[in-house]
C-alpha cells in the first residue's frame, strides 16, 4: 500500500511540476510579447520626440535672423537629442520592417546632424548658409516623413502585438485552467483511490473490531485485500480465531469453575443435609491428640445421649463385641500403615438396652506431606435390619420356600461336607435316600395345586420325624425328597429308615377335609462305594429310586453298579437312537396277514427293526418306549409310514395278486394328531397307492385318551379311504361305549389272549366275546400271534376272519416278502 501511495503522490507531483513548467513558459512568452509591445510604444514616443525636436530644429533654423543665431546651441542640443533618440530607437525593434525604418531614421538623423553641423559651422556665405539651412530642413522633412511612416507602422504593430499578447495571455490562462482542472481531477481520483484503498479496509476493520467488541468472537474478514491490508486482514482473522478459541477455553474454564463451585456447594449442601438427616453417624479422630468426635446420630443409634459418651476412643472400642473388636482394630491399623486404601468393617456394638446392633464402619485417613496420618474420619451405619434380611436371603437360598426344609443346594453342600468327613475319618459312613411320592400327580390334579402343596408340607414334616436331629431331610423339587443319614454303622440303618418310611408314610393325611394317602419309592446309595462328588451320590440314589418305581412303586432299592451300567447303556442307546435314522440303521420286516377262510395272503403288517452296528438286531419292545420318552417316535413313525408305502408301491408294480395286497402300519399316540391327515394324503399321492390298500393300526389306549377328538380324527382319516384298525384290542381302557362311534374297520386281538386259547378257558371266552362284538358291529377281526395249529383251529371255530403269526410266516425281510408275493402270484 505504501508503494501505491508513493507512486500516486509522485504522479500528482509530476503533473503539478509539468503545470508549473508550462505556466513559467507561458509567463515568459507573455512577458516577451509585452516587452515587444512596450518597445513599440517607445517607437511611438520616439516618433513624437523626433517630430517635436525636428520641428524645433526646423523652427529654430527659420526663426534665426542670422546664420549664427544666439539659439545655435539649442539647435545643436536638439540635433544631439535626435541622434540619441535615433540610436536608442535602433535597439528596441523586433520586426525586420521596424529595424529597417529605424536604420533609415538613424541615417537620416546622422544626415540631419551633418547638415546641421555644416550649417552651424558655416557662417561666411549666407547663400551657402541658406542652402545648408534648406538642405537641413529637407533632411528634417524627410526624417519627419520617415518618422511618420514608422509611427504608422508602429501603431499597426502595437495593435497587432496587443492582439497577439492578449491571445497568448488567454491561451496561457486556458492552459493553466485546464492544467489546474486536470491536476485537480487526477488528485481527486488519486484521493478517491487512496480513500477506497485505505478507508474501506479501515472501515471493515473498524466494523470487525466492533463486532468482536460486541462478543462475536471468531468473526473473519473476507480475504479480498492485498499487500499490507491483506496481511493485516489475515492477522486480524488469526487474532479473531485466537480470541474465539481463547474465549471458548476461558468460557470452558469459567464453566468448569462454576460447575466445580456448584458441585462444591451441592456437595456441601448434601453433606450438611446428610449429616442432619442421614441414618449414618459420623466420627472424626484426631490422631496426635488421641481425641475422637462422635456425632449425635452416632450416639443415638446406640441409645446414648449427647453427654453419655466422651471423646476417648476407648469409649468406642468398649462397645464393640469381643469377637469383633480384634478385627476392627486390625483393619484400622492396616489402613494407617497404608496396607489397605480405606476402612470398611462390619461388627456388633452393644446398645444401651443390652442388645447387639450390627454396624458398618467406613473411614479414611488424612495424611500430611510426609504421608503420616494425622486424622481419621468416617461414618457408622446401623445394618441390623440388613443383616436380618441377608440371613433370611441366605436361609431362602438354601431352604425350600414351601416346606422350610433344606433345598438341593444345601443338601448337596451337606453331602459334600459328609464326603470330606469320610475322607478324614476312616470308617465314617453315611447314606443318601432319594424319595419320589407315588401317585402325587393324580392327587394334585384331583384336589388342586393348593392341596398338593399342603400334602408336600405334611410329607416333609412326617419325614423329619423318621430321622435323627443330626440327619438332613431336604426337598429337591416337585414331589422329590432326599434324606442324608450321617455317621451310620452300616447299610442296615439306612434300610431300617427306608422300611419305617414305607410303613408309616402311607398313614392318611388330612388335606382340605379329605383323607389323602401316598407312598414313596426310595433309592438308597451308601458312601462306601468310593464317591468323590456329592452329585454322584444323588445320581445313584436317583437311579435306585427309578428302579424301585419301575418294579412296582412303594418300595426301596439299594444302588448297585449294575444300575449305573444299565443307565449308561440306556443313555448310549438313546444317543445311538438319535442317529439311527440318518445312518439308515432301521429297516422294516413284513409279517403276512392270512385270510383264514381262503388261506390267501391278504396283506402285511409292517414291523420296524433296528440293526445296531454293535448290538445287532434290536426289537421294537427294546427301543420304542425309549423313542417315545425322548420325543423321537414321531420321526421314526413317519419314516415307517413312508417306507411301507414306498415298498407297497413297488410290489404293486409286480402285478397279479400284489394288486390286492394291503399294508398295515402301527401309529403311536404322538403321531395320532391332525397333521397325520395331510401326511397320509401326501404319502398316497407320492406313491400312487389306492387309499384302501393302506391300513392304520391305533391302540385302544391312544383312542381313549381323548375319545371325542379321536372320533373326529378317525372320521377325517376315513374320509381319505384308508383302513382303520384297533390294535391290541381288550388290553387298554374300555372303549365299548365309544366303539360304535369310531369308524373302525378291524379289531386286532392281542396275542396275549390268543396264547393258550386251546386250553385256557379265560382267554377263550375273551376271544369269543371280541369276535362276537366284531360280528355284531360288522367289523373284521384279526388274531395276532398264532403259534400252534390248536390255536389256529380254535380261531377257525370261533369265526375269526384273519390271522397272523409264526405258524404261517414270521416277520419277513423285504426279499423274502417279495419272493412270497411272486410265488403266490404264480400259483394256479
């Protein structure tokens, strides 16, 4: 910017310097013109003077009476004056014409002088004198004429020079005015330019500083300036940003300080309110002075007044329970030594009424610059109610909420303690009895859950009567109880307790105005088996209990290793069963069903077999109950249904008698659901089977679990056209009243009734009744498990239409069944 100002001022100075130079030049020219004009005026004066003097001389010449008049000196003086004027006039000309006139005048003046000198010096001859006077007057006349001519020229020159002078003066004046105006305009432009270049940034800077002064920190100028103002704007923006950041930091620090002050005030208020209204008592121990301050609340929570306890620390420690004092003093000492960061201790303090109150002591030491404690302060909280709650929670965590007996967790803990005792003491024996109430579900469902809970409570109390105080009776959950008999001399003591339970537990309980009877299945596990974990004892006692329940309930069983081996084998069998389908270990055998009147093959009953990779062939009676318990039976049943339909479809393509064959498939209760209808429809469509060629066998027990639902589902299946048979008829619930309402085609007489029919009158009468019932209801009948010709003959006499059993054919594999079909198809 400074360079632009210097250059602008320098240009302005040069313009003014040029104007001065031009003005001086015009003044010089005007002055010269004026000088010439003045000289022309001198020519006029010369003319007048010459005329005057020439006329004087001529007058003197002709007024003198004698050639040597007394006025001769005056004539000479006039002539000298003419000579001087002529010489003077010769040096004041400017134009060439004027110069020539003056030169002629000077020559004439010289001639006039010479004529006069001749005239003056000639005095002898008058004639000569007159002639000389005449010649002098002629010269004077000529001089007068020349002067007149010069005067006229001079007058014209004066006019001409005056006009020229005034023109030059006006020109100089105009030029000077134009120059002054141009200089002023240029100066104004320079001023405006400099003003815009200086005042605008300055104005913006002033406005920006005002905005910053108003609190608009961080305001920035537009980067449109150059040179010094551009640098000034950049520094200003940097300064503004710095001010903004500094102000933000300052505001942050101020806000932090304000927050700290507010927090401090709030903390002080909270402390004051806490000190006045909190349940905690405060204490402050001056360690060098060994003086301690106790707040009024600290004293009142122990029943003491303000003046009842002094400032001696021993007044505090004397109130601490003897069993807790050493621990409190140790924690204080550890904290003062710097071992622990703070004091936190629970102890009992004696109340003024003599009771013990649980308190929680918290404290922290204040240390000097040498890390030596000089003050110890803290609080004391009455936690008596919390301790009671904790004790209750601990009790609830380890006791059954209904009976108040120990629960599984506490029982397991006590068994673990007994195991540790047995490891320390040689010959120490204990036993675990695992009990499960018989028929509890039936009682619970009949009388309601409240009555069931009352029965469990009463059983718990009665079981506690059968054991010693040192023994443990626990409820493990549901209707399961356990008894820990500690420090017994042998298995006989455990068996004696089990027998007493078997004898006295079935005594009636009065529950909600009803006499309720129950018994228990008991499993016994003795500690002499080398147990290491309490869970092992509970497991084995549980296994023994299940064996007792499986053998008829209301009895006890003593665990032996075979039970565990059987359980492991059962578990392994379950694991293998879960993978049997995907490993394709199942296959179907087909037992022929014979029409007794014609001896022809009517169809097959599909029977599943499990070809185990290590255990060999496993019959359905060994794995179907397990499959039902584990929920695998529906998947297995669906496989059996699909495989039987697929195989029958293949046989039908053989033609002949195969077109009239049917296949029977057993359904479990888990399969007998509404989804079965769609499954059957899909199977028939997929394998292109006539519906009447598929026969479904449902047990009587399955149908009678929900007779109305069963009737509706049977109607849907019958609508598909499939055959429906009741399997093992007569072994389940009585279905006689519902039988007319079931769309059944066939009754299958269980093999337990067929066996010994030729000599067992009871079986004979049962079979006779079933066949009569089937005939009256227009149902077919199939006798299962025919083993002897005598049994076959009795069935023929009773009018049984169809039979199956080993007497005709055992269950055949696929190849044998297909061979049988081919042979029968080729028979005449």
